[in-house]
C-alpha cells in the first residue's frame, strides 16, 4: 500500500523509515476505524539533505517545581525536582544512560526565583514554599552540595547540561531594572572551578514578549545577554570549548525575536530557543486525545518553525534554533494522555517536523515530573514516549531528507539518514 521511492545515490536506513511508517500507519487506522485500504505515496528525496540537526537533538528537561505544585486539583510533580529527585535510584540512572549522551535542560518557570548558595549570599538557603510570589511560590535556593550531587549524576549517566539561569535576580519587583548578575557570576565561576561541564548557559524562562508571569523589554534583555556573554568569555577564557549562550526560552513572536537577535548583536547568542505547548491546557478532558490525532492541530506549529528559521536567517544567522521546552499540553500535561502511548503521535511528529526546519535541539518537558514525563514519576519506569526518544536516538541520523506524502493528512512521514551514515551524494 505504501509506495516508497528512495532516490538513487544515498543510503537510507530502512528501519528509521519503518518506524515512522508503522507509527503513522497505526494512526491512520486508529482514526478511520472502519478499516479501508487506501493507496498512498511517500517519496523521499535522497539527493541532498534539507536540514541537519545536532547530535544533541533529543533533549529532556528537569524542572524546579516542588511537590506543592498543583494544576486543576492534581499535584503531579512529587519528588521530581532538581532539589529533591532521588539521584541514586538505579532505574532512573539506567533510563538516562539508555539515552546517553542525553542533553538535559535544567529550568522552567521557577528558575527565575532560584538563588545559588555560593559567594556572598546573606540569606538562608531554603526550598520553595507556597507564597504570594510569582507562580504562587517563594524564592528557592540550591546549595553547592546538591549541585555536586547533580553533577555526579550527570557524569555517571553521560548527560550534558543546559542550565537555565535566574534572569530576575535583583529585580524581582521591577523588571525595568538592570539584571544583577553577581549571584550568577559566583555560580558559573564555582561551576567552572569545579570543572563541572556545562553545554549551555541559558538566561531567563518565558520572559520574552508579554511573558508568562513576568517579562523583560527587548533592549533590557539584549543588554543582559551581552553581559552574560562577557561573563562566560571571561570565566571560560582559555577553555577549548566554551558553553553556549542561549535565550530567550519564550513563545515565538516574530517581531520580538527579530529585534532581540538584532539588539544582542553578532555572535552573542549561540542558540535562540522557543517553547511549544500547541495542544492546549492539560485540563481539556476528552479533547486532548482527539487533538493529538488531528492533523490541523499537529500542523499548527509549522508556521512557527518556518518563521523562526527565517527570522534567524535574516537577523542572526550565527544562532541555532532550539525548542527549549515542549510538553504538548501546558499546566503539567494530562495523565493517561501525555504520559500514554497516544502522546507519541504528537511527540514523534514534533521531532520530525522540528528537524525539517533545522531545529538543533528539541527538549521534551519533561524527563520526569508533571503528567508528561518520559519516566514514571514514582517508579522511574519508562512511559511510552521514552521508547520513542530511545528509538530516535538509536536509529535516526542528523541529516534530514525531504519527504513528500500524497495521502490523507493523517499519514505523516519523515525521513533521515540512518545514524552514523555519512552522506554519499551521487552526481549523475
Ligand atoms: C542541600 O540541599 C539539599 C536539597 O535541597 C538538602 O537536602 C541538603 O540537606 C542541603 N545540604 C546542606 C549541607 O545544606
Ligand atoms: C506510575 O507508576 C505508578 C505505580 O506503579 C502507577 O500507579 C501509575 O499509574 C504510573 N503512571 C503512569 C503514567 O503510568
């Protein structure tokens, strides 16, 4: 039924194609129910790749939410935070090793309320508690013994780290003030002195445009990023590989992102991140499952990917595009949907789509925590999407091939060269 034409001159690993076809075929069946045979044509252009993703494409997040974080009466975070996750659990360790080297993005809403207990901090180092602050929580704090434990975990599991820094320090009440980078400087210095490897330092979470909770003006944010760049260049002077500087980790808005790239200036920002929650709120009972299987909903981010790619090409061609955080349904997802098999129809489609637009990194919210974890929050057993991430890591290479589908929009296909394949271009 599937007529597959692979162009001559390029090795295409069939398993990768089989994986997508299988998933997508099931989707087509699932939604028709009265099974009828339909002729479809999928063609892959193997002449050249249309995009290349980084080796770190598969990424997952660890967040700061405390057990008291609840949405719609459900508290779905338990002990999954950077401050309380059981790092010695062998199932957790093995699951992360299974995706090794896995890029872990450490951040989320509360990152802009985190104090690093190093340097001249003159206050007690406590965890988050329910309070009248942003997102309903107080400031929180990480001590350096916890940071050491986390780094031992990253080393043991072969993980790489993208750390989201607190961009509101010193201006929690008034975001028009300049960023007080003193605590961040002490923290980065401490991290570098201890030779804890960091792949990327990110500044701020969802503070772009009108923000979620709080926001920064473009010119202020751009000035802060320039300051971070100087700090990193100074602290890592002489290192052969410097961490990347990454921002703004917000929701894409073309004019905001364009001006931000312009104002930060040449070679300051290494990666431009955006967040995706295109399925709507986690509360949408009985709606999320149909939304996941609706091609119009799945396609509602094509424009975002396309415009971000264009914006970067025009205003900041030195920067990579990253999906810094993406969980499908916001406010912690929905149990039995975003932690179930169904979710992979959204997740795998997102990975395929993002890659077509040169997205270098795609961070899934979350590795563990909320209702959208790749791992079960209490047992750390893999949820179905873990296996999708695992198969991607095992099979799918970095070169993306143009794939054309002539069929119902419910059939979705993407093709990459197999992992480890070097592209061989045949000149006819
Ligand atoms: C450091 O922080 C962790 C997690 O918040 C906590 O369990 C531990 O007791 C703290 N250690 C010290 C020495 O304060
Ligand atoms: C996680 O594991 C617990 C304990 O076995 C179970 O009750 C729960 O349903 C699991 N969650 C998911 C999403 O499978």
